[in-house]
């Protein structure tokens, strides 16, 4: 049996039944990485010895009856903007090279408490700024289905690693679709929870009001198990929402996986099906809607306003927050510092010029501009007003529907180099995902077919705040109707 063919929940069950040893599972994944990593480059760093040592420790706890989590003993990868104590964390940027945090993110601590084994840090767009995982200072990651194409971004390394079975699941971060879009491009499941559901403590910020940690995995069952593990109130994060049930904030998301969609009201925005959408993507998404109807859902089209304003509002707000958040990286306390400089200000200038890549510089400059005197009211405050109107539009939609269904992206994964040659076109590719972050909503991406070129098509389901169970129920019902998706390229 190929251990890497199992889902995370299936593997944990086998480990706890003593059918597979935890070390055996880690070694199987490490062998897989050795075979494929040179071509696909999913990881920035990998700690083989630490992973095997952790596997032995977890095995002892399982044998002693101290661990019974559905993720116990399962190897996981972590996006390189999420801190893991003692493991280099670079945000795929030269400016953070050599930075080793002394603490772990809350989401990582919760996984370790459940018995997860950390393998290493996955590649990403530098500081999560990009949609292709091509802006990394450590080289590009390639799409598992066709190495000539991108895996999406910014969590492209995490999505590609899951698709290639180089881990059983991974953590990513989503600022404007950075979990859902690469999940769609790589044919895996990715979820962005409601803002505040998962602690952002230990996540190196891009845009603080939009960022959210979430899972990338192989199926909806794994997604529910991971979400149950990483959600919860965290006093170290002022934006963490306290929705505790008893002593812990447990969503019991696995209870939503009933296999039917009876009574679910699902709306499809007409705005999402118009100009710019690849016909193959449109057909796959509408076929998925029919399958949900067959499982008992009520599906209809409706008008969702303000879609065309989402992209300018998002990039104005995100870049403004990025310009503020990235001020701290100056070469003084940690990370990269220019070798030759004259005086403090020259050191700042040369360190940031050499340490940041072109896309990060572009967004810092844009953010600094919209926050500057004379333009703050004209751009930044106006974007915040549009953000509020977008939230109102979704509130009106969720008064009528339990879920909103649509594509993840206008087309399947582009070829390497195409997006970097035209950054504006890359930004437009986020049209279906960024509104979710502006409104703080949960959303899930899962594969719903392949195009003629053999690249996956992503289906997106959006829910109202803290209604993850509706999304998981609908996603699992579709997954049951769809049947097994070819989970491993080749």
C-alpha cells in the first residue's frame, strides 16, 4: 500500500490502530519529497531529523493513549509566513533570510498539541504578495498537473505539496484568495475561515484586516478535522473572536458532513458568470450546481452588486496595510542587512532596496501613496466605504441564501511568466475571491473538473460569517455526488 495515497484522517486512523507507524508515514512522505521536489520546488526548508524525532515522540503518546485526535501522527507542511519555533521563517523574502522565531503561531501550537508532525516550510509569493508563487526569492513552484504552469498563490507551495502528496495537508494564509485560488489551480481543497476564527498570532502580516490562516488538504473530511483543531479564541490576537463552547472553541465541523444538501438555498451571482469567464470553467461550475440540486439544494441565479469595485478597493486597502506592516523590516533587529552603507538612513535604504523584490516594492509604493497627505481621503477612505458597501451586499444575499456558488478564478492556471509580464492582469484574476476577505466571510474551494488542457477547475462556495458548517455540508454533498477526484497528478 502507498501510504501517501491516504487522506490525513485515514492515515491517523491507521496509525492509532497500529497498522502504520508514525515514523513510517513521515519516511514515506520524505521519500516522496526526495523524488519530486527538484522539479516542483514546493518547500523552502525541510527538517528531516526534527520531523523523524517528532514522529517518535508522537508515537509514544499515541501508544500511551494520550492522543486520539483525527490528525494524530500525520505529517503537515506550513506556509513560510507562519512562525514555527526553531525553524527559519522567511516569507520567501531575502529581507528575512536567517530569521528563526523563538515562538510558534497559535495554529501551529494547536496542531502540535493534536499530534501533528511538522515537515518544513512551503514556498510562497514574497510576503504573500502575488497570485502565482513566482515572486518568491527562493525560486518558483510549478503546477503539479503541468510544470509549465503556475500553482497559484500566494500559498502555491502548500497547495502543490498537498497535490503531489509531499504532505498530507498544509497550512496556508488567505488575504485575497491565497488559499482558495492555488487550491483551485492544483485540484485540492482549500478553506478560508471567517475572519477571527483562527488566530493570526504568529502569522507575519501582509494586510492585517484581511489575512486569515486556513487549511489546504485532499478532501472535505480532512478540512473539517483541521478546522476543528486550529479554531479557537486566542488572547494573544486582538482580532480573535471568542465563541467558546465550554472550555474550548470547538466547532464540531465534522457533524456537518451529512452527504445531503436538502433545504440548502444556494445562489449563483450572475455577475460571476459574465464576460471574462472561461467557458470551460463556467460549464464545470454550473454542472457542480446541478449536482447539488440533485442532492436536495435549491439553486438559483441572482444579482450581487459592487463586484466591479472589489478589486480597486481591495488593492487600495491591502497595499496601504502592507506599507505600514512592512516598515519594521529595516535590517536593524533581524534578517538581511546590506553589507555596504554610510550611516543609518543609507543602511535603511540599501537594505530595503536589496531585500525586497519588485512586487513587494510595487505594493509598498502604492500603499504609501494612498496613505499620503492629499490622497488619504480620495483613495483609502473611499476604499473603506466601498468595503462596507460590499459587506452590506453580502448581508442582503445571505438573508436569502445559505451559500453563494461560483468559480474560484476566471480561468485555469496560466503559464509561468504570463502573469508577471502583466501585473494588472494578475490582479484581475482575483475578482471572485477578494470580496470574501473584504467582508470577512468564510469560503471553500474544491475541484469540480478539468479543462481540455488537463488542468483542474476550482469551485468556490461562500458562506455568511461563522457559517462554516453550511459550507462544509454543501462541499461534502458535492464531493459525494462528484465521486473521487484524481488527487495525485500522474
